[in-house]
C-alpha cells in the first residue's frame, strides 16, 4: 500500500504523520513552531527517517497563512504575508520537494482540513461546504462545486468585518491588520485578552460564550448568503467547547430570520452546523489527502 506524508503546519505547532486514511495514521510527530529553518528541517528529518525503511509516495502540506497556493505562480508553496515573526515569504513546499524528491501538495490549513472532511469525515458526499477553524486564529475554506476554494489567493474568512455594538462590547479587537474583524473579535487570543483568562478556563455560564456565539453566527449567516454551503463544519480549539454549538445554531437562525428557506437550515440545523467528523485529526489527514491528490496529478498512486 502506498504511504503518504502529511504536514499540518500551525502557527504554534507542527504535526507530521504518515499513512493513507484515518485507520492508517502512523508515526505521528509533534513539535513547536520555531524558526522556518529549524521547523522545516525537523519535518524533512522525520520523513527522511521513514524513507530509509520504505518509500514515501508524496507529501501534503496544510499550512497557516497567508500562502500562495497557485501552482503557476513563481512563489507557489510560499508562506507569504503572515504576521508570524520570521515566517514571511518562506519557501515551504519547494524546500520539502527538493529535500525529499517526491510530489508535494500544498494548501491552506483550512482547505486541507476541508479536503480531509470531504474524503473521510463530516462532508462526505458534499460538493459545497465550509470548514471554519476557530482557535489561535480564524480561517475558512472548503469546497465549491467540488473544488477547493481558490481565486485571487484563497479565502480569508477570518478577516471579514463585523458590525459591533460598542455598548455591548467595547473591546477593540486583536487583529494587527483590522482590529475588530472576525479573528480580531472571536479568536482564542481575542477571548483571552477581552476577558483576562484563556477561553478553556471560562465556565459555560460565562457571558463570553454568548458573545462568541453572536459573532460567529453573524459571520456564518454572511457565508450562508454568499456561498450557499450544503454544510458548515466548525473546528479548532475554541470549538472544543461543545456547549457553543447550540448557541451558534440558535443565533444563526435569529440572524437569518427565516430568509433562507431551506429545511436543511430551518428544520435540521443541528446537522447543518457540525463539528469535524475527523476531530482533531482533520488537519493532518487533510494534508495526507493533499498528498494523495499530488500523487495522482504526478501520475503516481493516490
């Protein structure tokens, strides 16, 4: 059986794994995101060690961004204008391909997770859906018409601007570019700075969760009206608070106010806004799915 490598590249940690599907995920290695030289070097060392025992068919990378996912671009595979210190304009995919000599698939972390969910998780059988991660940052991706979302660059759903009632919420936001965009108001760091403690330490009864549900619902209602997804999957560390899901669903119905007349939303919203079917493995399995697609394009085994 062909073996694929997957890199889930996050702003705080990297995960490297080998396998081919959810029940064949092995040799997982985690390490903190430090400098590009050290972190990418650890990825290469991880796969080189395995390749001495058996060949790796291809490697997929699902990365924090912004990135350049356009294979026709001179900077394809780069992490581009990221605010993460030291990582701006980093040639990521190219270095992996050069060092390991195998096809490389490359996309955003959220598009990668979306691909994994489509192949093995909560989006199986769908050709249009959104995957939104809510954690250290907020990012969105998914499929439209059966294709991963790309365009000028890639979706930046975390940076949509939201109406903010300053009487209800005087917090100015943490995004260094926009202040009170979705990420600036509803990411994990935003919650921590607004309330003075980490989100996971806040009890279910804390007003933070009602405000969080409000902001996420306003954004989701906008995505529903513009992209018309068949399902919305919400992942990331903040969404591990499962009591947040019912609040978001209730708020989405209130914001839409009956305008989108689909029984999927009106009667079955608990099956419309859902957690990832692959759980915390969505990212690294999505990277493996990217590797499989890269192998197919290169004429290898997928």
